[in-house]
């Protein structure tokens, strides 16, 4: 990268259960706060080191650290506060995080370079879903969406960080994803139609870029295109961020409003990529090239995550 060429990065990373260590159980079969097996201080510290090392690799490869980092599968504020004290962040990054009502306590978060980003406002967007069967509660919850309004130089950007309900159990959660995306769609239309502010949506959508729910998100009610999804081209070229058995998936995506494609934009889109660095992947066997994960079921592997980070580069 030439000295006169400015480059900025945005990253999203599903970090696979970045949870504080569990207290020592009194009895061997006592339930744990994390829901993980034998999640002790040693495994927690190794996890923190691994996640920090991912961003060392990004800086080494891309020659710059992301100024904004969306994270998913976080449990609480404490791991985030510890993470940003470690290299390469060195306490130069701030943390935006809210505890959600998710049944496992799993949240999303945003890290930001305090020298470049001003936080104008932030809020969690919470969703409740009615339960019609004999469930002991009369509603179900899921992970909050984080909405941050930020300023970068003269640009104001609405950043949404999400981790939509999973496709488990024959995709029983599909109606929840549709409801949440419809709500976010309305919020985006309101921003784009009433302001000149930019919109950036990142997260684990639990859907691929060519799925109908994602495609519908790109257009307003008059079918004018208001968002661009660079992840679609990555997916067509078989660039995957995670896998389900042999199936490659690109659930991790970063969507951008038209602001980022204008010639006079303070942040002009340059490239999207999956950061599938060899050090983050399995090297041998049936899982070669797939993310080196922390757990396989209940079996501890000690890897990074079951997802690769995704990056968007701006000039």
C-alpha cells in the first residue's frame, strides 16, 4: 500500500462462544453459566488470545486494523473489556455492547477505533415472540440487534450488528428471521428516505446472500435499490465463511447503502473478502480448509471459531 493511499477496513466476526470462564462447579453435573463443557480459565484465556491473534493476522495481511468490528456470540461485557486491552488493540478501541434477553445470554457488540470513530448514539433493538404451546413462558426471546449511529470524519453512518436466529430443527426459526428483517427493512427505508446518512448492516444472517429474505432487504417499497450486498459475488465464487458438513455457507455478510459507491464518498467501497487465512483453518483431513473451531459438539478443539471473519475495504 502506497503512503498516499488511504485504506480503511470494516470487519464482522462470529467468534463462537466468547464467554467468561465458569465458576468451579460444586457437583460434576451442575449446569454451567456458559452452557459449555469444562469452560475454565485456561480455555477462556486461550480463546481470548486466539481472537486477538485473528486481528493481528488481519493487520499483518491487510496492513491496517479494521476501524469498526462487529462481533457475534459474545456473552457479557467482561470478555470484550479484556480483549481490547490486548495487542493489537492496546486499549485504543472502545466497546459498544448491551446484555440481551437471549436464553443463553448471547449478544452482539461493536468495537471501534477511538481515534477515528465518534459514537453519536447507540441502542439495542429487542424482539419478543409469542409462544402458543404449553411452554412455561408465554414469549420467546432472541439476540438483540445493535444499532449505532457513528461519525467518521464528515460521514454519519448507521451501523446495525445482528445475529439472526439459527436454522436448527428444520428451520423452525425462519418466521423469526423474516419478522426481524422486515422490521430492520422499515428502519432502513426511514433512514434512507429522510436523511443523507449512510447505512451499514453486518452480521450472521443465518441465510446466504441469494436467499429471498436477504434479497428483499436491498430494495425499498417502490423496488428502488437502497442497499448493495457485495457478499453475493463472493458466494457465487464459492468464498464461504462457515460450513455445515460439506455445504459451504456465507451467512456472515456486510451490506452497504448507496452512499459508499459514490465518487465523492468519504468512504468508497473497494472490495469485500472472506478472511480465510491458513492459520485460521484446519490443515489436514476431511476438515482441511474449513475454520479451526473451538468446539466440535462438546469436544474441545482449542481453535479460533467455526466462522471466518469477513472484511470490507474502503478507500
